[in-house]
C-alpha cells in the first residue's frame, strides 16, 4: 500500500490533495512525507509559474505568443517530471529531485510536519 500511495502523490495536479492531507495528518513514514513535500512543491511551483506566465501573456501585446509557448513548456515539464518520478519509484529508486527536494524539506518541513 505505501508504494501505491507514493505513486498517487506524484500524479500531476491530482496528487497534490492526498499529499497535502498526508502532511496535515503527519502520521506517515519518512518516505511518504518526503514524497508528499516534493509533490506539493512541484505543484505549487507549476501553479505559480502558470499563473504568472498566463497573466503576462494576457497583458502583453508583443510577448503574448512567447509567454504562452513558455507556459506550455512549463506545463509539459511538470507532467514529464512527475511521470519520470513515478517511473523511478516503480523501479525502486529514490523519488528525490536535487533542488526541489531540499526546497520542499526547508519550506514544508517547518510548517506542515
């Protein structure tokens, strides 16, 4: 069951909610907490970037197409990284990303665990 939960946490957009619930409860294994933090960090980073690029694209006349293209790259990257992490967990490897895992532990380790 824990491996299935870890895979559920990493589903793009949808996995944000079970991850948040796991961190809120705080009764999980160390690996579950780490993957939950990573999933929330990835989702919030994507959402912030998506909102900023969308806002910039709608308010700009000259750069709108470029910002929409960047927005699509950001969204595609979020989905690809999530699928890559799911595949790594299925292979039994670590579900850590060098920059994001440290950021997730710093930010969400203080407030939600």
